């Protein structure tokens, strides 16, 4: 709260940083105050009920009660998943291997295949930028969509989020741990794990594309980029399209942010020239004075 006051008093722009997994910062830096919230509390709400339910479940009295877990915005998402699995709480393991904090993950409503984080979030505490007031809000307040949440108005910052998870017996929890491990392995093989901000462009909305495959609109940005053969080959300076994933750009060593932007612009132009659709960034561009992409 005092950091927000300081920024307001000194008329500074604010950037709230999670783990920096989904951002590209301009070569000129960010002109303002960067706040990295150290909100690292992680707890099961109503522990007594949780323990009673777990005992009943292990003795097979009944099935899958739900449990609430509250996580501070600064908690690493992987740690949250491990905490849940170690307490027999299932659901979030679908997001295993996605880098970032709880704050950054709620901001973009992380997704993996059909799973969206908003399917698990029941309530949250947010701080209002203008007033410093702390509000308790429910899922609908966020107006979640694919890659969307109300945090993107930059008028509110996440303090904590509460997730509703399924309590399981130990055997089921062991299977879920195995699944988390498999997803991490799959991702390590499919995606670059460093010097990248993940998917650079967002997938299309169904109404934005003409191409249909098996009577379904082809919404995946990587599909179009792959068709153009960019994977592992298109490069500007040390900025290159990953050899593992056509929608991920990697810094091979000394790429500037401008190199990455120039590469992304070239990808936009070529996709437009070939498919008449315009890629839009998913990666957040921080500190750039004007829009760098088309
Ligand atoms: C290799 C790789 C793979 C990825 N795979 C996926 C994937 O499969 N699915 C997916 O959805 N994403 C994926 N991503 C994107 C990324 O992991 C998510 O966007 C992540 O949740 C970002 O979290 P962060 O803490 O690093 O946020 P940052 O990158 O630090 O910030 C992102 C945005 O969140 C805002 N923010 C951070 N904390 C708060 C807060 N407390 N309150 C309000 N706003 C806040 C920041 O201001 C910024 O605007 C991937 C990224 C990488 C690098």
C-alpha cells in the first residue's frame, strides 16, 4: 500500500512485476516504479474440516469434498501446485510447468488445453490503485475470458487468490502427482525453458479466422507460423524463432528487445501476407513509448 502511495505522491507510473515470464522490457527500461509484491503466504482455509474430510476419505466414507486454498500473489505457481498435491488437493496440476507467480497467472488467466485458471478461482483480495482500498471480490468480478481478466485495466492489483480444489485419497493424489510430472516432462520437451517469454502471439478468436480444419476454425497462431517454416530458422541478431515451438522467440545470447520486436513484426507481416490474418502479441511489452507492432 505504501508503494502505491509513494507512486501516487510522486506521480510515477507503476509496473507490478510477477516473475517476468510473460513480459518483454524495452531496451530503454521502464520509466516508473516497479513493485514486486512479496506476498508469499499459502494456506488451506478451514484446516479442521479439511483434516476431518481427509480422514473420512482415506477410510472411503465418501467422495471428493472441495477445499479452499488461499495463495498470496507472489507465490510461485509451481510451489502452489506442489503444496496442493502434497495435501491431496487436485485441479491445479493441469498447469504444471507454466512459469510465473499467482499474480501474473491470474492477470492473464493462464490456460493449458481446455483448462483455464478461472475454473478454479472462487474469490480474491485486490487493492485498488487510486484509493489503496482492499476489496474482497468473487470470480465474476474478474470478467475472465481467454487471456483476459479485469486486472488488465491496471486499476487493481492482486493480493491473494482463493482456489477451490478437490480433496482426494492418497492413491488418487499419487496418480495426480504422476500426471503433473508427465505434463512437466512433455513441456520440457516441447517448449524452450529459458530466454523466452512463452508464446509471443495470442491464439486467434474463432471469428477472426477463415481457415477451417476438420470443420473447426484454426485458431492456433503456431499453426500459421509453422506453415511458413519459421521454426529454428527466422532470426534477427540473436533473436530467433525457437526450434521447438514456432510461436516462441528465444534470445540466443545478446539479442536486444528491439531485435525481438523486429523479428515479431516480420512474423506478423508474413502471416498477414499469406493468410490475411494479423497476429497480436500475448507477451506484454513494457516500457515501449509507442506501439512497436502492427
Ligand atoms: C516457456 C513458457 C511457457 C509458457 N506457457 C504458458 C502456458 O502454457 N499457458 C499460459 O497461459 N501461459 C504460459 N506462459 C506465460 C506465463 O507463464 C504466464 O503469463 C505467467 O503466469 C506470468 O506470470 P509472471 O508472474 O511471470 O508475470 P509477469 O510476466 O511478471 O507479469 C505479467 C503481467 O501480470 C501482471 N501482474 C503480475 N503480478 C500481478 C499482481 N499481483 N496484480 C496485478 N497484476 C500483476 C504484470 O503487471 C504484467 O502485466 C508461458 C511462459 C513461458 C516463458
